[in-house]
């Protein structure tokens, strides 16, 4: 579906992306996980054809580079910034974009999208008055106006409350269920773990590893920690097989509590980069 | 073309929903045109009409009429030594009209029953035509006010009735009976005038106009229009308002392009299957349409509101179109030069203000000192003002109007090309 090969991009003396390659498969939700400044947005910019790479190549659907407007038509982008016109209503924003793409039946399509992002009751209000979460949802709807096959969502939950975040994640699942291929960038490992079929870990402009969450944990997460409470004291045991360890502890008796801390994407990132995602 | 129109429609909608942009593009230029029109014309709603008064007669009646004119609250009277000096004051715009009380005024007053009457000359500025009726009416009223005084003056009264008797006696149209009746009327009138005292005359008021004779003749004359001169102060202020309107429009659209870039909406637009040139053309079209609209609005105001006339409508349309085109290019250039919204709204609009000031946006070019006139060549506003003034009121030969049109065309093309290139460089960063 989307292939980036050996991409390099520098802004002056700052190298944003260095030798990055990735392949997104048809129908999957692919997560690009990395801290702020890792090069995720630059990668998205190159994937959409908005930024020209200094080296490397991009191919979309086997049609060639998305710098070609005809190829670019097959992708939709919800940028990290809210790219809406505050003085236009939600409906006017979407109709304008539909007009740019020359869509037939634009009004019906816009009504469908407004219903999908649950803004149909606020469709004729100016977006400047919307909450952050509503703007994020409309920003996402704007990426879907022309019904693209590939949807790139750049930090779509940035700056929204937990309730709005859940609604956006639910929307992404709905899109995936409808067969859309999604590239989802985030620095929230919980989001990546929840909705992504595969995740690419990015840092300092390099792709460190790609795989399913389970594969990444298995490769880099290390052992689980079993914490056992006995006679008011806690004992921690690091083990590759936490279930067997719990069974062994219960068999020896006197256990009043037990907790298993499994390795997660945070552990993976720590193992790959030597620092935390939140640093 | 569909995409260009969509972008233009969206930008126009955004502009008309921004109260600040609407004010600076439409309301402010109209205020400028109207206020400068009044300032240049010296016309204020409640101000007095300025007159240059010449008394060529040494008579009492002329002196009395002159005093009444000076005292009248409708007028601000400046006395001039000669008729030419008074007319020069009108030409210089210092007075709306020259009022001349000729040497023959006393003779005319004496002959009022013999087909004559007091003659007053009034030479009016053609740009102040609207005030001519008021001046004429007032002069009639003040002249009539002199009659009770004339009747109460025994010498003046005697001269008047002597002339009346002589006129009746020498008439070939009257029968002997009619001549006798006329002589009797003159005798009765003379007897009546002798019975008047100055006190009763002073209170006689202004209702002395009854009767079928014509004792006052105000001769109105309009100064000839000067070729190439403004016919009204609004001729001068309208192009000024128009360039301010275009400046407001340029400021708004340059800022809108920078805002699109800085807020990321431009990236969204560029993802659509349209080229960069489509995008810029759409934004440029919105700017161009708005610039034409504000110019049309100001011309309509000048023609319908202030009775300005357009010397060369077709050339004015060409001038307005080229001014809109040139300034659309300027908007693109400013958008390319400015990195942030703050730069576009601050430095961009500030630069426009300076260019407008030196280019005839406030003080008309022909009022400017030579140094500023030379500087003004660097301002696109100069060329826009010239492109509009030429066909609007200067009535210049068409061949003389090509230079400003060509300069505006060059500014438009150059601004568009350089602005587009600078914008592309910024977006690549």
C-alpha cells in the first residue's frame, strides 16, 4: 500500500529523518510510535508528498510518488494542527474540500461524515466555537471527504480530554473495520497498543524496529516482574514465565498478595533507546 | 477552473465574515473618500459659504448691501479690491463665489420703475454649483432689504422718482391719459417716500418683494472649467479612497495566505489534486474580485452621492482592473516575504501604509513637495492613483494613460512570480 525506502530529510543542519524505511500493508492500522521530535511528522509529510525527501523513494499503491496529484488523491491526511477554517461552519469546511476534489454528491457525503464524527447536530455552527475534541473529530472527517484508501493521522488525539480521545480511537477502529488502511502517529504507547496492528518505533529520525506489539515486547521488552506479598513483606522476582512463577510462589504457601508487571511498549522503547518515551 | 473558483469563493466568504477586514477594505476607504472630499472642498455641513466681495460703487445703496452681506450668518465674506482679485480667490478655492456690486448699481436702483433694477454680478466656482441657488436667493433678499432705506433717503428717492417721470414722459408706448396717470402715481409715491422715517425703514423687513417689477437682477456666471482640473473635491478624494480600499484588500489577503501557511490549512489544500498555481490563482482571484468591488463601490458613491462624472468610462474600467491586478501581485509578494501572521499584519500592513502615504494615498500627488513626488515613483499606489485619475477626472489622452497601466501590469506579474517562488521556498522548509 505505502512503501518508504531509505528516506533521508534534513532541514539545514538538522537531520529529521535518516535512512528510514517502512512498508504499510493493505487494511492494517500501522502505528508510528516515538517521542516528540522523533521525525514522525516529517515522515508523514514525505509520505503525503508535501515534503520532498533529500534521498530515498516513496511509493503509494504501486502508482509512484504522491507528489503526483493523481497518486495523492488516494490518501487523506489529518495533520497534527487543526487545519480548519474557524469562520466557516463544519458543513462549509467539508463542502469546500469536497468541491476541491470535484466530488459528485458532495452534500450526501458531507452529511455522512458529519454523522460519522457525531457532529451532525452542530453542522451549521462555526468551528471556531467548537471544543478541542470536536475540532479534532472534524479534522479527521476532513481527511475522509474524498474517501481515500490510505488515511494518515498525525497525532490525532493531541491535546484532547480522555473522553474525546476514546471517541477518536473508536472512530479509527470504525474506519479500520470499513477496510481503510491507516497510518497513526502517536507518542502515547497505550494508544498504539490498543489500536495498531503493527507498530514502528521511531527515534532521532530512524526506524528502530517494526512488528506487532507482542512481537516487539517479545524481542525487546525483557522479562516480567512478579511481586509477591508475604507476611507483610514484598518480594520481586524477574522471570520469563510469570504464570509458572506465581504458581510456584502459591505452592510454597503464606502468600497474601501477588502482582504481575508485564513488559510493554514503554519497556520496548527503553530497551531500544535507553530512555523513556515521555522524556 | 473549478478548484480556482472554490478557493476564491471560500476566501471571499472568510473575508466578509471578518469584521476587521470588511472595515478596512470597504468602510474605511469610503470614510476616507468622503472626509477628504469635504476637507479638499472646504465644505462642511454647517459651515458658512465663503464669498469674495467687491464693491465697485461708491453709492450708499451698495455700501448698505455690502454691510448686510458681511453681517449675514449664511456667509463668510472676504473683501477684495478688484473684480479680478475676487475671481482669483474663487479660482484658488478660497471662496465659493465672487460677488461684485458694480458701479452701475445705483443707476439700476434708480431705474427700477423704468425697466432697470440693481444689477449684482455673481461669479461662481463650478464645483460649488450646489450652493449657487442659495447665494442667488440670499442676494435677492438682501437687495430687496435696501428699498425701504432707499425710499427713506430723500435724495435717492427724488432721483428714483425723477427718473420714473422722465421715463414715463419719454415713452412712445403710453397714451397721454396713461402718462397722466403715471405722473400722478410717481407724485403719490414720492409723497409716500417722504413720509417714511429711517426708523420705520429699518423695521421694514424683507417683504418688500411684492410687485410686478424687477428691481434686482443677480447675474450668475460660472467660471469656465479648467481642462484637466478636478470638477469637484470628490474627484480628487475618490481615487484616494479607492487606493486605500485596495490597500485594505491587499493587507487582508496577504495575511490570509500567511495564515493558511502557518496554521497548516495550506498543507491540506495542497493535498487536493490541484497544482500550486491553481491554489495561488484561487487566492489571487478572491483578492482581485474584492479590489474591483471596493473600487466599484467608491465610484458608485462618487457618482451617485457627489455627482462626480466619469470622463472616460472604458479607460477607467481598464485602470481599475489593472490596479486590482497589480495589487493582487503585491499581496502575493507580501505573503511570500512574511513568515508569520504577526509579520503580515504588522510589517506587511505597515509597509502598505508607508507606500500609500508616499504614493498619494492621503495627500494628492499634485499637492506633494518635489522630493515626495520623486519618491512616489517607487510606490505602486502612485501608479494606481494615476491609472484611476487619468480617465476619472483628468481626461488625459489615452496614450498618456498607458504608462501607469503598464507599470501596474509589471507589478502584478512580478509580485505574483516572486511571491509564489518565496512561498514555495517557505513551504519546503
